[in-house]
C-alpha cells in the first residue's frame, strides 16, 4: 500500500491517512483512490468514514463540528450520526453513506 494520499489498494482497502492526522473528536477530508471521504476519530478512539458532503446542500463536513458521535454541517447545522450515517436533525433528511474503516500500524484504511 502507498503512504498518505492512499493511492494503493490491497484487498479492497485503501490507505487514507495516518492515525495521528486526526485528533480525537474531529474530522478531516481525505482523497484516495480517486474518491473523497470524511474520516472521523471518535471520543472512544475509533475511526469512521462517510461521504464528504452534507446530503442537504453539499457542504464539506470536514468544516463541521464533531461532538460525540455527531457531525454538524457548517452550512445549515444539519446533524448526522457519523457512525451509522443517520440524519439526526433537519434540514438534513437523507442519510450519509458510510464506509468500513480499520486502523492498523498507525494508518487508517477505508474499504472501497
């Protein structure tokens, strides 16, 4: 697999970023394998990934606020549970797509 930027794919998993690239209870946007993802680090130190844009008006969730298991969109304050993708507060009504994630050897991998 490749380093940051995640160009390499092995068994469906792509290298997205370093574990240390994401602070606890935060989100970053990454691009790997020609796609963009929002990657989250929960207060429980687990990693999660969703599509990068709010389903309401396509604002970048990486600019949003993470509190617990919730990401709040910076544009109109819609909320989602980033672990399940569930839309939790209007104006967001459509759920986010979530993607399997694993952390190994200091790296975060997303399954395509």
